[in-house]
C-alpha cells in the first residue's frame, strides 16, 4: 500500500495480515511472501494458508549482503533469476557511483539515526539503514548500539544519546513508513 513504482503497482490489491484467511483464499495466490514478524505473530493465518495448499515464504533481509540473497531467492521463486542478478549488478554499480560522490567528504558528518523515537531506538551496525547512512557519507555515532531480539533495531537510551550529544552533527529521525 505504500509502493508507487512502477505506477501499475497502485492498481494491485493490498493484503494485510489483519485480513481474514478467506480474503487470501479468494485471491487464490500460489505464493505468499511474509516477514518473520508476521510468521511469529500470526501463526493461525500462516497455518491456514498452508493447509489450503498455498506456499508461504518468510523472508526479511537484515543487512546488505542479505538483500542480495533476498533478491536471488525472489528471482528463483518467481522464475526471474536473470532479472534478479541484473538488479544486483545495477544496485552495486549505483552504490559505487554514489559512494564516489561522497568519498571526498572530510570530516564525515557524525549521525545518530533514530528508528523509534518513543523507545529511544536506533539501527544496528551493518543494517540497511546504516549502510545507506554510510554510503551517503555519514558516520554512525551509535555503532555500539545493542541489537533488540533478532531485528535490525537497537536500544540506545536517553542517557547514552545525551552523553554522545557533543559528537552528533546530525540527528536523523525516521518518520512514517520505513
């Protein structure tokens, strides 16, 4: 529901794990992709889909290397392996070009990237948001953040953030959909 590219995606039906099993069955999918959070939190829905012969695959890349494996898996699942490989090559080239633009930045801005404000959480080192921050020429001030469960979210805390205040050039706060 948040995608806009390609434009035709806006015409596609939107499904949510909050929808009833019947809505999924009525669409007659041959494959349903979910994230591990959905797998853990909505087991009855997943089991219902599988009982009805629908293949359910749970994927969520946590780091950039996982993204390449994710694209390859999606390519295999959809019969588009060559397209997945081409996407990986194009992405790597785009990242290299972008990093070339930011290579000259010295000193690099020191950034705190806020993930969840109310809980004072940031992103784990090596996560995709931190990859983007560093590719854009920034330095992650919270490189010592501790992972929360098996996610790319890390707890940082008010006191720790305030103690690092003099080191922070930019406080980047996520707002809205990831």
